[in-house]
C-alpha cells in the first residue's frame, strides 16, 4: 500500500502553500492530484504525487501542455 502524505508534506515537496492545495481541491482548478478524505483529514497517495511530478516535467518552456 502507498504511503499517505499529509497536505503539509505535499506542499513542501511541491514548494507550494497548503492553501493552494486546499483551493485546488475545492475548485478543481490548478494542482490536480487525487486525495483521500479520512474523517477530517486529507491525505495524498505518494504514488499520485510522484505521478503529478512526472507529468509536469518539461525540457523547455516552449513545450505545449497536455
């Protein structure tokens, strides 16, 4: 089973604020990483965070986004 990461851990990995992740969860816009809701806690599967990072690797700024 994947390790479940806290919002703070993911925000540190991606160098973004926890608020940015919360806004993305609420609006569905921006950082699109699936999350798990356990009672009042939000967790992210480590493999989903790694997949998000891999999907956002670019070789140069002229690349088109998918």
